C-alpha cells in the first residue's frame, strides 16, 4: 500500500539519498508486477542498503505477506534485527538463529507458521526443514556471495517462489554484475548519505608503511576508537602463505602490549562470541 509506505518514510529520522530512492522505486515496481522479482541490490558499506531492504520488507507487510532476511552470521543477524526493530517498532519482528535455546526456537517457529510475525531475520536456520512460513512474500539475502545457489533456492521455495533480493557490498561495475548475475536485475546505491566520511583504502607495501599503520592504529585507540583486523584463516595453513587470525592476534598483542586485544572467529562457542 503506497500511502502507508510514504507515511512510514516520512517518519524516518533521516532523508533517503537519491540513489536509495531510485533503488527503492525499482524494487517496488518489480514487486507490483505479476512476474517474480530477481534483483541484486549493490552498494558500498554505509550506503544504506539495510534501510532500502527494510522499506521493501515494510511494503511486503502492507500487502499482507511475511518477509525473511538471511545473513551469514549470528552477530550480523542480531545487528540487523536491532536496526529493523528500531526502524519499525510497530511490526512483529523475530530473530531465528542456530544458537537459540530449544524452547525459544519452538516458540519462534510456531509464531512464524501462525502468521504472528511480519519480518524474520536469521542465519541458515531460516532454511531448515522445521521452518514453515505462513505467507512468505519477500526473501532478502545479505552478503549473498556467502550463500550458494541451492541455499537461495531453498529459502525462496519456502515462499512459493517469493520475490528475491540479494544484497552485496562488493563494488563491481554494472556490466560485470550483469555477466555474473545474468538472471538478476541490478540496482546500485552509488552515493553515501550526507555527513558520511569517504572511505580511504591504502595498500601497505613495506615495513616503513607498516610502522605508519601501527602508529595510526595507536592514535585511533588513544582517541577512544576501535580497530578491527580481518584474517583469511582461523589457524595456520601449510599450503597457503597467509597469516591466520591466531597468528595475527599473537603478533598484535606483542606490538600493542598496553592495549586490550581480543579474537573472534566461527569456531568459537556461541557464548564466547557473544562475550
């Protein structure tokens, strides 16, 4: 219902950028058409993909359908759940992850099947056999490169070929996107909301540059900021010549002995990750 969506947009604590508006309208046109939507929503980190996705989910709710947002990790699922709950306090939003207690999970599954939930946010848990949706109209898959074609199909089939949006922050030219995602229409959010600082990317080529980086990190921490370092592996590999998270963690503890440093990875227990 367009009028409800416009009212909702007017209550947001910020204005959408022109690129967000354009992407939202492209998606809404697809949703109104008799054909099933297949669309890639691409935009850099901080460009506001989640808001556009949330408004699409809200539009789906106004049409009387449920929507599901699938993300690769529980931490990301919780972040999306929190931000959507703040944007849409009037909706019934639920979180579904593998780390839930059995009683909690059973309650969530019953609510989803009974149609007592408007939006469902979760991990792979969303595609398990035990999950039955009341009326799934929209499927959104975030960081879609982390999911295979089969996983996308499993979730979509739960909604009887529901409309599909896949989101990606990987910046690729439109021509390449059309080659890689030949079955998808493409919407690109190519502008950052006002007030956002541009992202600087630097390549550290030698020890002098590395020392500059360490000094920069120390200055940022001194200002009360946080820093994160991403490693491609959890543990050391005999075949790949790249540093593991564990090695990097030990190295940074030596470089910054007075700073609080911790490690997080997929093999840790749920409680450890939460802490």
